[in-house]
C-alpha cells in the first residue's frame, strides 16, 4: 500500500484537471472547457486525487457507482513526472475501499492493463468489448 495522501473532498479546480490531462497527452490544456470539467466533477459520485508537497495535482481518479451491483472507473490519471510512486495505486485502492463488495470495472488502454492486473483486477473469462457513441452536442 502506498503512503500517498488521498483527498476526496472535490476541492480540485477544472484548470488543474485540464493541466493534468494535458500532461499525459490527452489534448492541449487550452482546448478544455472548464465548465465541462466542472460538470464532470459534479456528476461523479466519487472522485479522489493526490497532490505533491507544493500543492500540484499529481493524480486523479473518478468513478460512477450504483452502490450495489457495479462501479465504473472513469479516469485514472497520474502526472508522468510522478508515476511509479504509488499514486495510481493509492487512488485505485481508495475506489475499491469505497465500493467494498461491489464489482469495480475499468476500461484501461491496453498498455496500462498490467497496472490493473497487478492490483487484483482480472480479465473476464468471456471477453468484453467497449463500445461508445458520442452524441452531437
């Protein structure tokens, strides 16, 4: 278990999220609409994050849960300069602990599957696919 301090108070700003997402190559910081990020933060019943000693947002996780049958990890992002320090592990462990007894699902990129598998997640016996539809705004 990591010694990272995990915060779950939603006191994270949209600009910080945009900066973190851009740090991992998920678009350009200036292209993010802060009102959309604020809406996302408000919609997720569970978010958690970590900061460094200077207050910089170093990691973030979000999850939807019905509290009974399923929990879905939305985003799990760790700033590249802070990876391999236990931040992602601590954030994921927080979600698992909050949803004790409820299946937790994640749809990682293929190159990050080992991260989840090494933390007790498993591939289903019957392979699942991810399908999506982005409705026009």
